[in-house]
C-alpha cells in the first residue's frame, strides 16, 4: 500500500509524520486499512481545514512522539 511505503520512507529518514492524508481518505475502507497498517490516523481534507481537528492531530502526535523519546 502506498501510504505504508510513504510512512516507512519518511521514518527511514528520521521524519515521523503525525497523520496521512490524500486520495485514500475518500474511501472509508482504504482509511481503515491504512490506519491499521501504518498505526496513525488518515485525515480527510475537511479535517485539515478545521482548526480544532488540526490542533487535536498536532497535540496527539506531540504526545505520542514525546512518549517514544
């Protein structure tokens, strides 16, 4: 799956994404499969345009990265 490859590619370069977005977010089944594979949320275009949702994503990512450090 492309999302899994992309996340792995970023992690190999010491870049940890907070979430994944893109065309796959148009399909609920693709979202579920990707979330299970990559272990992070798939975010829709609507969520990215909502300041509250973006704040939740950023703080959730900060907490999980802080716990891993």
